[in-house]
């Protein structure tokens, strides 16, 4: 986030912000260490289930809600639930994206277990849709999944990408992981679509407010709730300090904070040389889990290849105001009747910071 945050600051702040920046000591202590601690705890457990779970909780997931909960009361098993109090009723009314996030979590659990010489088999939705997402059973003996090596470096890169094409050779290496789109005309069409769809989300009061309510602005808020949309670091702290960055300013469409935020997103969405999709012929809960499992493998592979990936889901969201863009996305990106489960920007992005996580202990509901 740093480069665009800096730009945001320059545009918005002028002298006030620079004066606040000179309060250097305050700013240099703005890293939310507590919210980032689960990254350092990954791999620091003796129970193999906890060991693998400590990596699984680093999975990408919508709005970083981290809806997973686990029951460890049966030996060699993990019963995995989705915490419905973390739902996103406006932007994800059918819980499709949240289920995809659970798929990312399951796959990461399975990948991590291989590093500890364990195989994980999943019994999906053993009690139907309203029960657990899965029962994971651990057994000994397997080979290490090479994607494990990239778990700690994987990110959803919410930044402008370099004006540099994705080389054909790299795109080909991703072909087993997702659909890669590099055709210039198609890229231009998706760019426009993603921007129009983003504006619908921003201009639909209930969907915009859903995101604003999940903003964690500054270190104290991020540490208190290490989930949602984290706006941290010295620059955001400064904007908060001088009153430019607040939930109120983001809800006020006339404020400079809102307007510049919109410009920042437009720049980011424009700076995209390629896209990736994951589609499926139908969209059962099992298909959504499978899509999540594919997405995290794609994201780990892009990391391995030095590429950045960023999910952009607005055009895939299922609420009436988005219908036109949803239809266009499906006409463009999927066969008739199929579902586009994930759409992401692909390119060369900067190295970005880790996102916050709740500790594993906060997610164990039994055992
Ligand atoms: C199903 C799904 C949909 C997502 N949609 C978006 C999106 O529309 N825009 C966005 O910036 N990030 C999106 N993300 C990325 C999450 O915001 C991100 O995974 C989360 O904040 C954690 O950050 P990390 O992936 O860098 O660890 C999505 C992730 C998933 C799994």
C-alpha cells in the first residue's frame, strides 16, 4: 500500500500533513505488531493440527473477515466451521465469496500439513450446508507440496502494477492453475468493467457502508480487531490524526478524502496488464470450496513466479444494482451457464506488508 498511500497523502495533505509527519516518534511506532503476531506464530505448535492451522489462517478471504472456527476435540481431526457472525450480507448475499475463502483455508491447511509429513482428507459439508464446512482428517505420510515454500510471501496485492506485460512464458506456467487473460482488447474491456463495477459498489449506500464499517483505521483499531480492511502504517495514522481519514469522511461523497480515495482506486485498477479467473460449470457449495482451493494455489504460484495477484470481486457480486456488470462479466469470462468464481488483477506489483490476523487461539471453539 505504501506507494499509493504516499500519493494519497501528498494530494490530500499539504502542510498540515507534513507538520504532523514531523511528529516522527509517534509515527515510527505505528506498526500493529499484535495484529501481525499470528504470522510469526505460524509453525510454532507441536500438535500437527495446530501447526497446519497456524498457516491455514493466513489464507486470503473476503474483507479479511477470517470466518473460520475449529473444533479440535477429536484426535487427528479438525472440524471446521464458518462463523456466520462474519457474514457480508450486502456484498456477498449468498455467502459465495465467504465459502470461497473457506476453500482457500482448507487448501492451505492441506498444503501446510504436507510440510509436517501429513495428508489431510476432507469430508465436505458432512451435515449439509448448515453444519460444519468440513471435517479434516490427518494421517501420516506424504510428500511436501512445493507451494508451501511461498505461503509466507503470498499477498493480495492491492497496488498499481508496473506498466509491464506478463511474459508469455510466465502466463503459460499458470495455465494449470487458472485462466490467464493477456489479450490487449480483452484486458481493456475488463479494466473498464472492473472500474464501473467498483463505482456501483461505492455508490450503492448499503454496500459502501458495509466496507466502511469494516475499516480499521490506525494501529489501535487494527490491534483491537485484526480483521476487516486495515488502513495502517505511518501515513494512514497521519491522515487519521489530521482528520482526513475517518469513517465519516469516507461516507461523505463530497469530502476530499472520499474523492481522492476513488481516484486512488481508479489508478490502481487501471494499472493492470493482465487478469486471472477461476470459473466453474455450476456453483454448488462444493464448487465454491473447490474454487477457493484453486485460487490459493494460483496465488501461491504467482508468488513463486514473482508475479502479484489481486482479487477484484465487485463485478461478480450478486445484488440487483450490480446485475448489469455481473452479466457482462459472465458473458466475457465464462461459458454460458458457468460461474466466474474469482477475477483477479495479475502483474508485477510492489512488495507489500502482511495483513492482520486473529490468533489461532481465538478461533478454537473446542479442544
Ligand atoms: C473470495 C475473495 C474475494 C476477494 N475480493 C476482493 C476484492 O474485491 N477486493 C480486494 O481488494 N480484495 C479482495 N480479496 C482479498 C482479501 O481482501 C484479502 O485476502 C484479505 O484482505 C487478506 O489479505 P491477504 O490475502 O493479502 O493475506 C478477496 C479475497 C477472496 C478470498
